[in-house]
């Protein structure tokens, strides 16, 4: 079921997003499949996934795809500032029907603000470098959400090939902290193993424990386990309902623990996400 829907004002409820499926805008077959794949957001990529010689074709294809109805919000990732395609992408996306724009390798709030102002659409900023992590708090104030670009981040930190998440755990937590302080959504990075469903599920569950709202995906077969990982469990929902029903205000005893308003707010968020996932 799709949970990422347009609000009454036409904007996208990013806090309802669990899965963000990235695919090359230069691949018409992948675009066609993505329409029915069931991801909460689909990102047509003009950047890393597209060869230099295919950039113009991919840009045209992304704009054309956005003109037809999609069952989920459609997003376009532009090429980064400083690239020869950046201004062309901005002009094209500004005139398109895409719902959201992704800015790669964000390193400053100023850069992100400029993109948002030019395209007139919500912006998701990818934090993919050491500089981006250190500026994440400011960047989050200028956008609608942050995405951890874990592959580029590993490379920028000069980690060994195949490095686990442990060396970037502090960076991931800083991204979540920045997003929460700014009141915007936060999304975990991609899992590279295409034939490792258990590994993907474990990483997605770890992302939820870190506080991410959802996760970036590189293949449709990752959508279902992603939704499972970011959905409240039956026991979480049952406990959340019990807390809300038992609370009368202030600090009070519930079973063998003390509960306060903060616990009820967390319980209410669980119930909201559970209700959206059941549609």
C-alpha cells in the first residue's frame, strides 16, 4: 500500500515515506516497472546512475515521465552544483511536474536554498561527504529532508572497500540529529547487495533503530522488506494503544514504569504510521 500521499495543499508527507526507490532516468524499462512497484517515492536519477553521453536524454525522459500520473510522488535527482549539467537540470525540473527534487552532495544550506528557490519545489538534500555531515544541521534548516548517501560518504572518508556501517555510525546519527532538530524527515542510505535479503532487512531495521523515517533503495525487490522493517510491529501497536488509553496527563504510573507526555507522543506517532501502512 502507498503511504506517501499529497496533502490537501499538494505537498508530500515525507514523514509517511518508508521507501525511496532510485533508478536511472535513462532506463525507460525501469521507469515503467517503477510505476507499479509500490515504493513510497520514486526518484528518477540524472546524476550517478546516468552516463555522461546520456545526460540530456535522461533529463528529457524524466521531465516527460513526470507529465503523466504516478501512483506515488515522483522525484528527480539533479546533477550537483559545479557540474556542466546542473543549470540545465534546474531549468528542466523547475518547469516539470515533479513533486520533489533531490540535491546530491549537499555541503551548504546556501546551495540547497538556491536550488529550492530556483525549482520552486520541496528539496531533499543528500549528505554524502564529511563536509556535508558537519554542515547537516544548517542544511536541514533549508530543506524538507535529509538522505544519507552512504556509498559516497564511505569513499569521502577513505574507508576500505566493503566497509561496514560501524565506521559511519556517528555520521548517520548526526544526520538524524540534524533532521530532528530542524523538524524534517531523515532517510537511510542504500544497501548494495541485490541478492542478500537478510542483509538488507537487518540494515533497514538498524536504520529504524537509529531514528530514520525510511530508506533509499536500488531495486524493487527491496521495497517489501523495507516496508516491513519500518512498520511498527504488532506488539508496538498494542503497547502504543494501551499507553494512549491509560494516560490522563502529567507523570503517572503505568504497570511498573513511569510515563509522561513524551511517551504518549511517541505512541501516537506509532499509531499514525501503523494506520497509514494499513491502507
